C-alpha cells in the first residue's frame, strides 16, 4: 500500500516539526482515511500542531482547503447560509464556507469543536453521515451517488445541489474533560475517525528552535526556503 511522505522543506513549515516518524505516521494515517473516504477528528493537547498538520497535509496533497474556527458565538447561519443585503437592497442567501466546501469538494478544516454550542454542531451531523443538508433558501444538498441516480432517472433536480465526492472534513479539538469545553454528542462523535496527536518529542522541539534562530547545522534557512511539499507514493513507513 502506498503511503504519504511529506517534504520537510515546505516554505513556512521548514522548522523541523514535521520531520521524523512521529509526523510520518500521522500523515500516513490521514492518507489512509482519505483513501477510505472517511472524515477525521484530530485530538490534541492545546497546541497549534494539529492545525499545522491539517494545513500541511492539504498543501502536500494539493487539495484546496477551507478553514473555519468555531467559537461560542458561532451560529447555525455561520455554517449554512447567511441572509445579506446586496445591490439595490435585495435580500439574498449567501453560502457560507461549509456549504462552499461541500459543493466544490474542498477539504473542510473545523477547529475549536469543543467551543461550539451544543445546538450548533448537530447541523453538520446529516452532512457528515449522509452528505445531505437542508439550506435556508429552500435548496437541498444531496449526496453525489443519490443525485446522479436521480439525474439518470430523469428527475427534476431544480433546487438540489450535488455534494462533491471529494469533500472531506478534518475536525480539530481538545478532550473535554480534562480541558474546559463541550464534549461531542455521541451521534456526531461516531461520524469521525479519531487521531490522538501526542506532544512532539523534546529533541524535535530543540532542533526546531535551533534552526529557527540559526544555530542548527542547516543554517539560518529554517523558514521560507526549500522545495515545495509533495506526496510520494510507493514506500512503507518506518
């Protein structure tokens, strides 16, 4: 089976944080879930490492991504559609990031799941499970397989939007407890495949700090230099 090996010389990520088997295994795991068409949940200990990993995977996979930071003020309209006044005072519904990602097949990165109110995230439950969602303007997001079947059957698909088969979700959050926040409801929790991202080894952090201030063997080219990240297939992780 092919696996993903991420280049550690990607501009902006060249401080050594993604070097070594600890991150290779995480990248390989994400690649496996992508091949299985499964959404994932990265559990971390409060550092930005999980966010960097999600962005790094999207960049190495060359997949467009949409980032949504959830807060206590996030409402249902922030995830679906928002009514706005445009033009000459006309009121229209504008698709938000989650809907755009579903339609165009982007990678949706949701961070801060534990901060969202308990009545907000169930909005995504049907989208994660069945790739379906009812929108505020009366239209309906439909799973690609079901949409294609109805199209072949000659059904009138006006008012229906096809969810791309490339649409994937990476959710990021911290465990609650011991951290403060709202735990995921069991129905929503079952939609994800979870990855526990442990803290980086001390040796990796020390090497990254040395490179960042120009004390490492690789010189002061820690950030901004090197080749673009790529995905290489055909090897096995060490």
